[in-house]
């Protein structure tokens, strides 16, 4: 008869056996099962009851399903990630281009203003400065 194991020790031992069984099944080298890439096949290969996989090791089950091509991730996930990376790079490039163009527009607006003032310089009349005395408002001339 086996000595009683602590619950944590048992879970860690099951996790180790499940990970090893997963590697064997994915490599096509089953030892204790028919090699089916299912949770039942994984449980048989690891030598533990299937319900234990679903109750205590859902993360390993999910990883196994994904690696076996039966998980929640679609087979073309790499393609979608590549498209997302390319789109993100494109967005960064467009944002940089937009910022550069905004700086150019601002500079060109300043140049246009300066040229406009130079062309109409003969129409500009300098007004004499008004002098304020004792904080009083200057009176309008009649």
C-alpha cells in the first residue's frame, strides 16, 4: 500500500506526468495509449483519470488542445499575428509621417504669412504710440 501523499504533491506529480505525456503524444511516441491527440488519450498516456485533467489541470488541457490543433486558437493564428504586427508597424509609420507633415504645414504657413506681409508692406502704416498718463485712458481725438 502506498503512503498517503499531500494534495499539493499529488497535483505536482500529475502535472509532471501530463506534461511528459503531452510531449510524447505530440511527438508521435505514445507509450500507454493509442496516440490519439485527445484529452482522453492524454489522460491514458499520463496514467491518470480523465476527470482529474478537467478538474485540476485545465491549463495543461488547453495547451495540449492548442498544440494538437484542436484548441480554441485557429490554425492560422500565426498569419493573423503577422498581419497584426504589419498593421501596427504601418500605423506607427503613418503616425510619424502625419507628425512630419503637420510640422511642414506649420512651417509653410509661417512662410506664407511672411511673404504676404512683405508683398503688402507698402500698405502698412505704423501708428504712433499712445502715451498713458496716471492710469487714465487716452481720450479719443475729435
